C-alpha cells in the first residue's frame, strides 16, 4: 500500500473511527482479559488484534479512495494502483 494512503487514513480515517466510536481498543482489551493466560500474553494478543484492526481499516480506507476515484473518472480497472493518464 502506498504511504499516501496510510497518511490520509491517519489524518482522516482514524479521526472518523474515533468520532463514531468505532475504535476497538476497549473491546479488544476486554477480550484479551477473558483469556486464561499471563499478562504478557494478553498484552501481545491485544496488541496484535488492535494492529490488525488498524491495518484492515487502513486497507478499507485506501480501497474506498481508489474505488471512489475510479468511479469519478469512469475508469474502474481493478483493485490495485492505477497509472495516471
């Protein structure tokens, strides 16, 4: 994924997730606390799940930008980056 998509997500997408209450940190922490493991393992599981959620959100945001731009130009040609005209 292009760094520009990650920067855009950090500036806009992450803020939108915070505003709508869609951040999963608390939910993931509660889940990790239910596991019958030591605290270090709970932290590793929680961090992994949160990082995965963040990555999936970033990918969805980047795909949305790509599809939106493709639709606005009437040039849908796949899910990857496109060459400019």
